[in-house]
């Protein structure tokens, strides 16, 4: 499999619980992006890594959100104390420098 | 701030041409993109156009860019049922990592 993979595909959690999502980018890609997409909207940028360095974070990323890419390969996105407003599709993408970004299929989070 | 706008729905008959329109506010982008999102699938880059071009053709797809009016369109010739999807216009205003996206146009194909 040479595409971007995300795990899990679906996550249902109770309000207040912590969740963690994983993204495995295309192996030779040095850039990794997280986006959030709610129904009827385009994706919203959350954060971006160049190798293991997190270079940009959106204002959307409150202190309950944290992302890591410890070895410059896979990345995790953690949401602490989830709220109903966190329900969305979380998309990961990767690219080689500023070339085309390839997207994973996303993790759909439902907070009940 | 930067903004990208699209109509939410477009309905066309199979075999007709589809034209999906997009307006954007930031004119500093080097590229403008069209992405396709099918149900249960990730976003797929469909095509892109350099900002110094007016038109780009790629098989059934034609992208037109009017920089003066900040208007981008995607024309799909001979629309097929497999073209049913949501089409997003995306603008990277000052970098290639922070794309600004439209809300997406859902293309509905009538038999």
C-alpha cells in the first residue's frame, strides 16, 4: 500500500474522553498535514509538519489538541476532554516538499 | 481573511457538460487546485492550474482562470455517473501547506 493511511476510520467516544488518531504518510514524503472537515464544509487546516518539526498550528487547534510526528514518519493527533463540537472528519495528507498533497480517507469522530 | 466560495450543488444530465465555479479572494497564489471527494474516499487532486495560465485542458477536464475577476471554473465534458462527487476549489494564499478551501460543490448526475 503506497497511499496515506489513517487509523481508525471511525471513532465514537463519550464527551470528556481522550482520543488519539494515527496517520501513516507515504513513506518518502517529508511533509504531513492535518485538516478537519465538518459536514457541508471544506477542510480546515489544523497543523503541519516538515519531517519531525511542527511548523505551523492553526488557531483552531486549542490546547486540548496536540499532534506529534516523533520520527518524521507517522503522526498522531490527540484530542483531550473531547467536546461535541469536536465531531468531524479528521484528514491527514502528506507531500514531498510543496508538490501535490495526497490525502488519507480520514478518521470520522463522533462525540456523544 | 482569505475566502473561497462555491455553489453547494450542481445537477446535470448524463452526457452533458458540467461547469463548477469558484471565486477566491487572494490573488497571490502560484497555483489553484480542484479536488474531488467521493463518498467514503479521501480527497483526490483532480487538476491544478498555474496562476499565470488562463486555461488548462486535461482529457475531459477544462480549467479556466480569470485572474481579474478572481474566478476559477472546472468544466467536465460528457459527464458520467462516475463523476458524482463533491468538488472542492482550493487556494494556497501564501504557502503550499495551508490550503483555503471552498465548501464544495456536490455534482448530481441525472440519468
